[in-house]
C-alpha cells in the first residue's frame, strides 16, 4: 500500500502555515522527506493513540490525518514557537484529536500509553540522555504498539558527514535551538530497546536524500 500523499493533500497541510519560514520548511520537508510516508505505513491500521516526541510544527500529525489515521495524536516539543505554530495550524484545520504540548524530553515525558514516535532528535542528546529517553519512550509503548524512531546512525560514510553538516546548518540558521551532541549507533537500539522487551528492526531510510537516516521500529508483541 502506498502511503505517499497526493500534492493536493500536501498543499492542504502547507496552507495551514501562515508564517513564511514555517510554510517554506513544510513545503520542502513534505516534498522531499520519505519519513512521513514511512511512519504512516507503520502506524496505519492500529487504533492506538500516538505520542510524537520532538514533534516540531506537527507535520507528522497532519500527514497522518490526511492519510486517514483517526486515533488521537499528541505532539511534544521544547520549542515554544513550534508548538504555537502547531496550535495555530490545528485551529485553521478541520482536524480533531490533535494536541500539542511544550516540554523538554530531557527532563520527562507526559504519561502515555500507545505508540511513540521520535523523529530526528536523538542527536541533540548525550549517550546517557539517549538511553534515558529510549527507556522512557519504551515504557509508554502499549501491547501491540510500536516505538518508531528516525535517526542518523554514526559511521564513517559521506552520508554521515553530510547529515552532521545539515544539523549544524539548522543550528546556525536558528531553526534548531541546539547543536548536535552525539549520534547513536545501531547497538544502542538493540541493547536498550531489546532489554525493554521490544523486538527491534533497523533499516536505511534514504529516499532521494543525501542523509544517513535510518528507521528504527521496535514492537511490543
Ligand atoms: C529536526 S526537528 C524534527 C521535527 C519533527 N519531528 C519532524 O520530523 O517534522 C527536531 C525537533 O526536536 C525538537 N527537540 C529537540 N530537542 C528536544 C528536547 N530535548 N525536548 C523536546 N523536543 C526537542 C526540536 O525543537 C525540533 O522541533
């Protein structure tokens, strides 16, 4: 089943962004990043609610709604401006069951039970913080649910170096509040999430991008 949305649906999402910078970001991300379709493919068909940690302006939530995903979706991000943008987008949409909260994942997560998504934030955490976040996220995955992570994996590839440069560019342009600190490796997911009782698979998620991104899917069976 294809989970790529037609351009009419993508336009409905980007039109919800009233500020130029956010709209430009949304257009570029939704057109070029394979992550939204990949995560949608993993979540569609489940009735469990979703917690999106580091949700940004909430693009995944709107993408899921356009794809026909009906369960509640809660976004959580420490950037108050992005959360405020997500709130405005909800108010301009006809989407129901979307909520967005401001908070720092390094100091705690909201109580939750369902499926959990973490896209592109682990590089801002130390190794110890990554382990703590993975354990906290895993404890919120309900029976039959998944923890879905998109991350760059550390290795000696050109893709890895390009990803690091992209993260620094995001910091230098002030799009991101933090610079990258530590990139995880595959062993981190296998050891921490395996010990938390989840079955882990890791696959490249390059699409047409030059980045060293991978999709980690950990299921509680
Ligand atoms: C590269 S963006 C990805 C946004 C979104 N997940 C997406 O894919 O559309 C990373 C997001 O993680 C958020 N973030 C980074 N560190 C965080 C933390 N400690 N707690 C909560 N959110 C954080 C940033 O504010 C940013 O919105």
